[in-house]
């Protein structure tokens, strides 16, 4: 047995906290390995007992796109801005599934990790953050599938593709902000667990996934653009097809709302944190 | 001078620590119910002091036992010292690295193998992967898990899980070890090993804070003990006396 890390005496003062507290970055950094382990655990556990394993990351978006193409594209005849329907849907499904999976799992994460939270001290923010980062693997696999479909349709990436990481980051910020809010709320009100599916369903329809934002009536446009997913999905479509660049004001609204969600989510989470161990 | 010397010897210091739980009289598990009652002005909370004005100093190298009935506040006290809970009032000063053993294998996942769980749990306790690799052999040896280390945890018996958990948590010599009833795990031979390991820590100057219902454990391994009831400190002193007082109080 050896003494790990340092021999220096570390003094900790534990006392009541009041008001709003920000993030303790040095502490988060110290626990980075725990964070990666939680991400890895999420991935490992998810695919461990399924026969198709990571194949689900391909099947899910492909099936979804096939269903959308038949029902929304062919039957309902919803216009897709002259973009081939599978590409139109796929480029929206990618960020959407990242958001949906990230938000749903982050929202349930604290309650699911009750054992850890009530027994050991560690920065709690890593708990809702892990499933969001874990969802990036599915995103990556889905993106490779999309590249194959693009090849099939003869779509050559333009320089707009360089902006894809920006829209990806914006998706992660949005998912984290909402995820932190829901995770914190879920500890105190278990209804949140029931509300999340409805919230996601509503969010799905108010985002331009199965339709183009161009069909949204102009009078509700300003409100419609407050949904950060509007610019994100338009941005993904633009990055992939090179057409339909989101307007400057849509982008600004999206970035502002996403950051507002993130900052407020962190503060709410940190504020509720002190009660987690006895309510969870 | 002698004063500062004294302060350095105190590794855990609880100063007027109180922990308040707010328990709704009628428990509403749902938001709707809460809103309705709130609007009706019928949200009444019962304040419950799990710990009430506790003052306690624990010296370096001490094995300190805490006795009391279920719900007396023993576990709450350990949680405050290990930073899981924050006190509502007062403060706790902790001088050194704390290894909490509130429950063995808190992060264990049934689908992961023993090996994977060791790494995950060690990360939870704040150890780096490199650090765990260095200790891995000794962790597995101590736990007596053998070849099962690469089998999923769900195939383990509860004793095996507990042994692995104890092994992970105690493979780094902590400055302050916190034990909540965990000595009751495994068979007799393993318990003896646990006791021996605690003895080793102590020999290296570690401080041990433990909760036990076993009067024999408290009398045989503790230097001092405290009796807590209804969140209040009843007595502190010689373990044999404390156990005696505690027993008397409930035999009447």
C-alpha cells in the first residue's frame, strides 16, 4: 500500500452553502477520469446484452428515415426544399437523436445513480453530462451512414461542411442545459420522468425535422426561431447539402437561448445539489 | 504554541453541526399534487433534525466508534464528514484524505465485470487509472475473487461483491477511513482480514471513524466512542462505558 497523490495535509471545510454557486472547475478537472468512466460505462452497458450491439446505432436512424420518407415524404407529400427526402430527414435526425437521447438520459441520470450520489462525494455535474457525451458515439456512427447515403445521391460536401462542428457543439450545449434542468427537477419531482417523453414529442414537432422551416407562417417566425433546434437543424442541412443557410438572426437567437439554457441549467443544478443526497 | 499543536492533532472537528431534513407531513410524490396543495396553502413541512448541535473532535490516529439506535443520526454524521451531505448549520473541518465506505461498491454495475467495476469504483473514489493499475493485483488478491474477476458482477454472491468493494476502498491508505457497518460483510475469515487491515491503517497513523451495532466490535477496536440518540450527542468516552450506558438506556 502506498499513499497516492500527495502527502500534504489537505484541509476541507464543510459548511452550509447559500445562494447561487458556479462551477468548481479545478475539482471537475480532478474528476475527469470518473467522467470518462461513466461515459464508457453507459456505452458498455447499453450494447452489452444486445445481439446487434452497436448495429443499433445504424438501424435506428436508417429505419426512422425510411419511415419518414414513406409517411411524411411520399404519402403526406410534405415538401423538402428540393433536397432528396432521405438526406433531408437524415440531416435533421442526427442532431435530433443526439438531443433526444442526451436530454432523456441526463434527465433520468441522477435518480438512476442514486447509489453513488447518496454514498460518495464527487462533483455531481458529471452524472447528467456523461449520457450526453455517450450519445456522441451514436451520432458519429450515424454520420458515417449519412456520408454513404450522400455518396449514393451524388451530393458533394461544400465548404459549408466546415460549420458542422459548430452546430454539433450547439446541440451539445442545448442538450446539456435542458438535461441539467431536468435532472435537478427530477430529483424533487418524479413527474419529470413522465413529462420528458411528452416534452420531447412536442419539441420534435416544433423543430423543422419532418418539414422545412420555410413553411412556418411568417407571423410566428420570431417565436419559432427561439427554439435553438430551429437553427441547429437548418444548420445541419446547410452544412450537408450546401443550401438553405440559416439567417443571421436565427443563429443569434439560437446561440443566445442555448447559452442561457446552459448557464441557468448549471446554476439550478448546483443550487439543488445540496439536497440531492437526502431527496434522491 | 501548545494550542496550535493541539489543533493539528484534531483531524475531524465538528463544530455545532446540525442537519435538518424537511419532511412534508403528507408525502406528495408528484408535482401536480404539490402545486394543488401549495395553492391551497396546505404544504406543511415537519422539520426534522437528524443531527442537533453536535460538537466532536476526533484525534489523529484514533479509532472512534459511534453507537446508537436506527435513525439516531449515526449515518448522517458519517455522511457529513464524507461531504455527501452538507450541514444545515455549523461546520466540519477535515484534515486529510477521506476514504468513505458508506456502502461498498457504490458505483458497481451488475453488467460490468469485476475488473471493470474495480476501475469505475476507484475513479469514483478519485483515483486515477494509472494508480488503479498499480494496485490492481493487490485489490484482487485481498478480495479473494480469483478468476471471477472477469465475470459480470451479477454472477457474484453478495459476499463477493462486498469483499471486492472493501478491497477497492481500502487499497489506498486513507488518512481518515469512514466505515458504516461494513465490517459485517463476508464470512468470519474475511472479517478477520478486514479488522487486520484496519489495524494496519491505524499503525500507519490513520484515523478511523466507524458506526457499528456490534458492541463487541466497538469495545475491542475503538479507542473512544460516542453515543448518539435523536440526533443529539449523549455521551463521549471510553468505549466500554459508552456501550454500557447505551445498553442500559434501552433495557429499561
